RNA sequence: GCUGGGGUGGCGGAAUUGGUAGACGCCCAGGACUUAAAAUCCUGUGUCCUUAGGGACGUACGGGUUCGAUUCCCGUCCCCAGCACCA
């Protein structure tokens, strides 16, 4: 053992040993309980960033902890290696996406290895390699067979200048992110997966996992899927005096929108308020409106067109949009009251939710209320507060200052008067069903998952178009449909694959005639929907994985990753698992038992604004003036420019990133990992500050020096001694106190891991090492009991340090145990704590007078209440506050405190 | 606006769910060692008052419950995140 702590030396040494001994190779073992620790797989952009380091340090700490607890741990990693940046690199720099991707993976794997994360490297999966994406295609065909994959016409964001389809983000603000010209909508046939067929299960199965998932993620998924219970109601439509024009069935709209040529279907969650309807309001894009456009008065048509254009513009989330609309002149008949209502178009009714049509009940819906106020429509209250008299309601409604959306008792509703909202909702829905003008209905916000991408760097969709047979799925045995070596990359137009005849020219799997392949590729969320199953059987060529292997390892016991994947990725993965359940591949429907979302790693950024965009200056090139509290007063660039500053997510483009390699080079992997977990609770945002990491190094050096100091005294190998002291050796004084601290710490750290806290156990380790440092007895004068206590403390410290600083721990452990086989091969376990030893034989009782701390008495924790009372009352400092006063009562909390109440 | 999570020293953060607020670390100051520096070690470090012993105040703010509140209840303010006319 070196006198000094050389991080790099021991890190390289143990990384080599781990690799040579296959220390982290996981194999099925029915003797041991399994634990599947999973972190979200990285996109191989070229470099690891500190967010990755945080994520993987936490996952690795947990994996090590579970190993030490005797679990058979699966801890794998892979590469989310399909996606746009590879293709952008091809467009910009002419590099082949495959070459670019493989090189990046190589770099990042090296970085992860230098951090010493304990992965089973044999199990890596690479989304972009045919042996993996073959099974993206396999799943697609299965879903096609199940009727879950289908093709339909939809609108996409389209930039006509660039001839490119854009994602919503790329079309943000209604302008193309690349060329700045305005974006239009374009119809395109796209493949969809029927996530909506699973919405109820996605929502209902949350009951299974809600204890193990952050409440915020559960909530966001619920909001995202947006289930609401209500009813459809059909209103007959009349064109006042004229014939009504036929309303065509338009694709892309809930099929239930169009129930007939002369009816319009609305969705409501409040059918009980239907007698209060004053109008039917349709979205400007509603098919009934579209069909009658030519028929409307000029100003009506103009207004509708205007609203439609406004709707197409990107929404400004800051401003509240004012209600707008126009009476179309059409009339609708309320099927309950038979009242004739005007049909309006309103800008607040959205075509893509429900049926694109609502009944407007201003008295009981705030939006309808605002609409009615603006256009002077009547407001009729039909739900009363239960205590109010019937006669007062109409008058009151006129005076309403806002809508009354609560449940209550029905009034002004004929037959239904006096019923509660709850009753009326059920009975009125039944009535509508019976009379065939409506039905109970549940609507969702969630749409089907569009997976077509007009890109090269993704898994080809295994479909063939044949003039004779139509749309034909590729045969399973002919998978994978492989990407060609390269394609013309322009970054514009349709999929690059459409320009590669060798790719798209094929024969029909059915009739062998000439046919053309689908040239779109799949969304990369497909890859990440099932990769964690592939780890359990990474080289299977027949199936995505062997169900028996997956049955041992999955479901994932702990998933750790960024909060930003709370909705999309985690819904798709849950959806995929449910499909797999239906296919009989897995015996459960929820893939992740527990989820931990870590906070972002952020840093200071400096920038100036030009043309509405921020131009960033790397912090290293900025002169910063700070106040005594460390807050920034001003910042100047090299050329004297005054800069603005913020705290933002670390990224290359903002120049505020920290290079993990640099951290490892300067401080060592162990210090970097330990510090990033220590610096803040895992779910908090972490503002990176370089000074802190030095504290991490100092701590490891301190531990190292303690080991060096005691090495000679502890020279007898651990194995030669029993783990319990021989009878007859009395452990007392400092040794006893140290043992106490050791056992208290063992308990604390164990508890912390179980509740997924990583910052507090590091603090506890620091305390324990401080306690060893403060032991007060030199190795030269140590008794056998002293040596025992120190050995116990150092051994526990070493083992409990393993999850945070595994290299250092391995090296220290090898010294303690006298061999270099490693912690795992030695069968080391997380130390056991003893309640008995952790108990202090003297504790400090605070003594309060009237709830204020006045003194402390030190005595045995078991001291009786009577004795505590006596001791407290006799205390000189206490008497200053009690003398001459009447003692009302004395409260004693066992093992906690004494509180004397005086008058 | 709605929903969720927060507000504790100069900073990051602890606090066994009602019982000594500020663990641990960073920063800063002083000291030891050194020719010097680095490293290391020691001491101090919530605010105010006090010659000392000590005292008063203190967990966003205002109330309340309690012997006792960072913790529970009511009200207000502020911050962060998500959603945003979802009928």
C-alpha cells in the first residue's frame, strides 16, 4: 500500500482486475435473489456529460449495495444509437452515420469504463445494429398482426423551402428552425401504433406501481393521457329555411364525430346541465362547418376562415386568448328540451379533443360563461346550490359573476328537477341511450403513436407495397430489413431511403412480383421501449429474448433516469410491455417496479442577446465580479461586453459543460462519483461547483491515511480472527464509543440506501472516518480491544464506501483481507449492525423550562423518570429558572428530553 | 389560471415524522508545521447583545393548536416544474 493516495493508479489497477475476473458478469442463479438495476441508456452523441455521471453513479451505488446485500445483480448498459444527430452529422460533414455512431460509442464506453461503473459489458445492445433492430421489426409485424399497427393520412409540419417534415419542436413558432421560413401543414401517410387501445390499462395499472414511482410522474402521465368520463349527445341540425349540406366523413377525426348527415355529436362531462345549454359551439375545423362553408353568409365564412388561420398559428402560452366566434345561422335541437339553439363557431373549441363540438352551458362552465358574456347570449342556471330555493335561480344566474361549476341539484330541467347531479348524469345518459341520441363515453387526450419518420438513421418499417397485393408485411424469416450502407443525405425532402433503389426495389413477399419497400423508418422511441429486455438475452437471434431468461431478471427492480422522460419514453415502454404481455412474452404488465428521477446538473451560463437568440460565451472566457455571498454582480467578456447570466442545464453549446474525463484526470473517478452523489439529494437540481469536488478527494485521502496509519497494527489478516471478540476482553472507553459509532453508522447507511438517498450516507461515512481519526489512541499503544474496534470501524467504512468509491474501497479491502481477489470474489457482505452495540450507555438529555432549552444532563438512557426529574430539578442552571416558581408539571420523553413547566 | 413540489447560515444541504435546529461538506478567518509555498493538522464560523458566565432572537411572512412546532392546522407572499381554453 502506497503512503499516499494515487487515484489513477488504483483505478486502473482495479478496472483491469474487474475486467480480467469478469467481476460484474451476471448469470442466472436460482440460489440468490435477483436485482435488476437499470439506468436509462445514453444517446451516443460523442461525450458523456455530468448528467450521465450523476445518473450512472447513482445506479452503480445501488448495484454495489445490492451485491453486498447478497443479491444477484444485473446491471447493464447499451446505446440508443439511432436518431437525428447522426444524420445531421452526415448532412453537415459528410460522415457516414454508422461510422460516426460507432466512433462515438467507442469514446463514451471508454469514459464509462474510466469511471469504473460496474456494468456487465457483455450484454450491451446497440439500437443501430441489425441484430437489434431486427426485433424492432419483429415487434412491428407482431403488432401489425394484432391490428395494433396501421397506416393513415395525417398532417405533418412541412417546410416548403427545405422540402422537409419537421417535428413540433423544429416548427416551434410556426417557422422552420433551419431556414426561418414559415411552416405549413402537409398531408402524409404515416404508420401508427394503437396506444389508445391500451389507455385504460396504462391508467388503471398505475395502481400497481404508484408506490414505487414519483408522484409527479404518475400525475403527468395521467394528465397526458387525459381520461374523462362523460357522454356523447347528438343534436339534430337544421339550416334555417334551407337544405343542409351533406357532411362528409373526414379522416383523422374520431369516428363518432359524424353520426349522420343532419346531426352533430357533442361530448360533455356534464349532461346534467343540458337544460342550461344556450348554443352549440363547433370548432372552426369541424366537418359540418367545412361542408357548409359555401352556404354561409359572407361575413360568417370570413370569420370562420379567420379563426382557422389563428388556430394554425403557434400558441403564445403567456397570453390568454380572447374568446371569439360567430353565429353560423344553423340551428340545433336540444334532444331533451326540444329547444332550438343557435349553432356557433368558437375559437375555444378544439377539433382534436372529444368530437370538436360542445354544448355551451354558460351558467356552469367558465369558458362558455365568458363566451356568452361577450356575445350577449342568455345564461340560465340549472344547477342550484342544495340550500337555495327554486324560485331564485333564474334571477341569480343573470347576476352571476362567474360560472358555477360545482355539482348540486337540478332546477329548470323539467322532469329532472330535484335530482342531484350525480343521479341525473347516470339517468340522463341512460335516457339518451334509450332514445338513441347519445351514449355514455370516455374520451382521452392520448393519441395513437405516430412512428413514421422520413429519415435514414432508424429501423426500416418492414412493409412492402405491391401493385397486385397492396400493403404486405415482410416475412418474419426475411428480417431484418437492413439499411443500405449509405444514402444521399441532403437533410431535405422525403426519406433518404426513397433515393436508394437497391433498398426499395424488392419483390412482393406474397406474389413475388415487383414491389416497393416502405422507405420511412421508425421513431427511435421504439428502440428504447424494449431494450431492457434485450439485456437479459442480448445475443438471441430467433427471438427478441428468451422469455425464460426475461422471467428471471425482469421486471426491472429499479429504474433511474432523467425527469424529462416522465411522459413519452415511460408511457411507450409501459405500452410495449403490455403488448408483450398479450403476446405471452412476459408474465407481468408493468416493466419498472420502482422509478427514480434524478435532477439535472446545471451550471452558470453567460450570454448576450442578438436577434432574439442567446449567444453564449464559455465561462472560462468571462470575467465575473461577485459579492461576498458569491452571487454574481457583473460579468464581462474578453472584449469588455457586458453579459447576462443564468443557471442552465449543462451543454456543449452553452459552454458551461464540465468534461467528465477532465474530472477523472484531476480528481479521480471515485472522488468525482462520490462528490456528485454527496452534493445534493438525487432528485434536486445540482448546481455544479468545482470547489466541492476537492472535498471529495480530501475525504478519500483522509480515509487512506487512516488505513496507512493502522496498517501495521491491523497486519494480522482479517480471516485469522473471529469477527466477535473473545470473551474476557473488555471493550471500554474509546474503543466502546468507536464501536457504537460504527454500528450506528451501519444502520444509518443501510436505511439511506433502502430509501434511495445517496447524499446522507456519504455524510455518515465522513462522520465515521472522523470518529476513527479522533480515536485518540496511537496504534503503538493500542490494546487488543482498541485494535479490534479500529479494525471493525475501518472494515465497515471500507465496505460501505464501495458503492461510492469502488476502486478505493477495493484497494483498502485488499489490504484488510490480505488478498487481491476483490470484494465480490471474497464474498464480502454489507456489515451487520448490532442494536446492542449501537446503543449509547450515556446520552445527553436536554432540559427545557417552559419549552426553552436551559441545560443538559448526561446520564444513562434507561434512567428512570423519577431519577431524571430529580437530576433535572437539581441542575444549577435549571434552578435559575425554576427557583421561587410553582412547578406545574414535568414532561419526560423517554430517551429524549425533560421539560419542566412552571407557572 | 390549474396541478404538483418547495422556501432552513455566505453556499450545497442535515434533522430518527411533534422533542437539543444547522449533522456532513464547501467557502472564509486565525493558528501549528515549513527557509518559503503547497499539502496536512488544530481552532473558530446563524444573527444580535454582553467584560465574563451567559442572554435575546432565529427554519419565507402573519395567526392558531401544544408543555414543546422546521415538522400539524388556517391565511398571505415568493420560487421551481408540468399542463394550459380537454368541454
